[in-house]
């Protein structure tokens, strides 16, 4: 059954692989599942055809036969549960890995998104400087705890899993913030993820989409 | 095998059931699983014994034999996968329900937490009023989309599921914000969740903990 995902026609991150389709592409590459991509403009994301697939008008979505899913975390979990390579076989280890998937998206991602979005969109606001210190501090609290947990381990809990895949995509949002520099084990961890062949294929695929969009505009 | 969860010794919400142990208590009540609760002070949450269970020093945690989990979403999913009553049997419907669990925690909760936390902790900041308008608007975008999806349906996707359980606990954070009042179908939806006997038992149990903490102090 063919898998089709949606992605930005022209990603606002300019092909840096920070859009959430990157997670799904990476997961599909890890398990070796081919997929088609339907590209959407910002306008098309808010049209009824797409809202029927994704009530919040975002990307990515995932279609496979009669099944349509949204939410990148849920899509990655769906892929991981049905194909070998992204979750451990042992039931307890599997539950813990799923726990780390939620931790990536619920404990790490919200303060990181808030911090990086303010850097992008609130620089002109009178409150920017005072508030950013507070947001940076909140991110540091989580990075310090994550760094303490990871220690010298290669991955979050045993072998590479969907939890590492999500955590690394979340941490990559900080790559230009300067906040990661204090945590050498976290930058090494991100680099280990980025070195995986599946990551590199996924990254190249999303970059190619962005580059075509620029040619089309040019 | 006995299940043990952790919760605040004295919840900062004063027993309104907004702390994240409420989700786990509710899920356990829905499936009829008895559980023990270990109460933690704020200081104990940051001590090594608890950090070994929860690297981010929060509540709730979940222990069952040799398995220890953290992240309320992951704990609810773990319970839902192992006991009847919180996820549909059909594989596609089950994947969609899990998708809505992620939507509750990743698409709805972050802007709602940001908005309600600013109301609580940034009222004295010079930027409060200007910024709050922006945060309220972001929440309204999501509530409007959720309300449009729900329409006249009773639950998010078919019968009551763990997705409704999480979504309702997320929406309840807005109950004193005034933001829900425009969405009659969402307030009705919350009321349907709160009317469930399992919800009421879970709510009473967490309230009893808060009330004892006040007697102990008094």
C-alpha cells in the first residue's frame, strides 16, 4: 500500500530540515518504506480538502490505504509499531521508548519552540530582551536535565529508537540559538543522529524540495 | 502487579484536578485498575531517588513491577494499550485515536499552557497586556479548529477514548480564562467528560490529597 505524506511546497526553514515532515521522512527511511510526497502551499493547507485530513491545517499528514493520520509524533509511532527498527522488542523497553517520544514532544519541544519562535518573531517587541533571558533559562533547565540523563550513553535508552529520532529533531531547532554549546554530549548526540544514512537521505529529500521551489520562483 | 503513581503532596492548583496525575488517575479509573499513590514535596521531586524515575523531576510517574514510566501521555497510552476501554479495537480507528492523543498534547496544550502560565506568572511584567492578546489569539485559532472538527459529535472520533481523556484535561486548563465561552460545543464536550463516573472518582481522589495537605498544615 503506497504511503503518501504532505510537506511544505516551500519550507519556511529554507531546507534546513526543521519542518515536521523531516521526522516522518527519517522514520520512513529508517524502516525502508518508500513514500510519495504531496506538496502544499500555505493557502492549500487551510482549504477544505486538506482540513479534512488535518483539522489544524498543518503538515505533515500520512495516508496509507483508507487510513489518514496527522501529528508527526503519532505518524512516527505508527510507522515504528508496524515496521522493525524503531522500537525495541522487549515490552518494557518499548514502553520506555514511547515514554521518551512523549518527553521529546511534550517536555522538550514546547519551551524550545517558545524560545526559538520569540527569537524569530518578537525581536522587534519592547519586551524581547527581558523575556528572552527567561525563555533561555527555561530551555537550559531542560537541556541540563537531558544532558545529565544521557551522560556518556549513545542513545536515550539502549539502542537507537523513534525516541532518539524525535528528540534529535527537537534539539536541532536550537542549532543556531547558541544554547546547545554548553552541552557537549548533546551536540555529539545530535551529530550521531545526523550521521545515520536514513537521516541523510531524508534530509536530502526535503532539501531538494526547497531547492526546486526556489528554481520555480527564480 | 500493583501500580504506583506519584503526585504532588500539595498541588499548586489547590485540588482543581489540573495537575498531570489527574490524567493517569482518570485512565486507571476508566479501566478499573487499582493504584497506590506516593506523594512528593517539590524538594523531593528534585532529589536523586525521584530523578532516577523521572529525569525532569516532575510528576506523575508510573511503576508496575520492574517497569517505570514518566510523561502522562505515555502512561495513559500504556494503560490504554493493555486494558480494554480506552482505545478502539479496529486498527485504523486505534491509530487515529492515538493521533488525537498527540494532538491534545502537542497542538493544543503548548499554546494553552503558554497562555495560562503568562496569566499566572507574567501579570506584573511590563509586556503582559500586549503579549496576552497575542497568546489569546493563538489559543482561539486552535479552539476554533477543534470546535469545527467536533461539530455536534459527542467525542473526537467515534466512542470515548484516551484521546478525549487527554483533550478534556488540556481544555480544562482554560476554565477560568474566559476563552472557552465562544465555543459551546467544547464546553459541552468538557462537561460530558467530567460527568463520567471514572472522572469523578479520579477528581475526588486528587482533591482529597489536597484537602489533607491543608489539614496537615492547619
